[in-house]
């Protein structure tokens, strides 16, 4: 893929990696007409891996697999956990992964007061910043539960709301093989996969990751930040 193809792809895939600054004004005239056609060329298969509710003592195992396969992922951290495990939070950032705010303590923010939403978002931003020296640019609602008022508050802090569309329900602790097959059976181009590195025993998730990455890569997928 040409450099411009890659840039066009980043622009066209929507939730692109914020780490890839492009200058649309300078590059727009040089993009091929194809960039304005179908959103993503068929052969450009991308998938984003995301890990919620950490950091926790399972995070290092997950980081080790990602490191071995040169895959970058998005970690939706709870502020309280980032405060509890600052060195793990820092390691996530140091290894090039994206940090996402997942609230302070996993409160359900649907139908919550504006004050409650503000408190959960800003406290977690501070806790994550303190641990990692990075201010998250994305937010994922606990349980994916939100309403228009809560989303408005989150957007007001300049945060992009991150969802998902492949959920292997790894938190129910199915066998590792099942986590992998649930993911590989449902991943399509542009999928965002929800997994968990915190919130309980995540040994099955950690054990499943190697096969998941290997199989998706064998099918031509490249891994992007959500
Ligand atoms: Zn969560």
C-alpha cells in the first residue's frame, strides 16, 4: 500500500489511531479517487483489540503477548485501578498502547446525574494522568450504558466515546479456546473487540490472546488502535 493509500485508509476508517497525525489539507489533493469511494478497500482488513477494567495483575501477561506479536491495543482503565497499580498503568503506556478512560470505579452512568458523570470522568482522568502522565482522549462507558446527557458531558471534556462490536464475553470465563473462536467467528473489517484485563480472574483471556492474534493475522488482519 502506498503512503497515501495508508493515509487515506486512516482517514476513511473512522476511529483511527490518534497517534497518526495526518495533514488532510496537504494530502487531500494527492489522494487517489478511490479514497472517496467505498470506505475501506477490501484487502485492508483492520481490527482493534481493547481491554477493560484494568490494570490488574493479569495485565502483564496480556502485555507480554501483545509485545511478542508487535500488536498495539487500547486499554480502558478504571481510575481507581490506575491509582492502585500505577506501575502497570505506566507500562501499558510505555509499550505504546492507547489509554482510555473507563470511569473511576465502573459506575453505571446511564440515568446518572450530570454531577455524577462529571465526577467519574474527571476523577479518572486525573488518576490515569497521575499514573501514566498521559491524558486519555477516549472514554468507554461502563457496561456500554449511557444516555444522551451522559454522552454530552463526556464529549464536553473533548473525549471520544468508544464502543465495541465483537464481545466474546470473556468476563464469564469461558475456556480460552472458546474466547478465541467467539472472536474470530465475528471479527469483520473494522471490528472493535471487547476483552478484559481487569475486574476478576482474567487468566483465560490472557491464555486466549496468542491464538486470537495468530489467527486474525493469518486471515490478513492488521491491528489498529480503537
Ligand atoms: Zn468495564
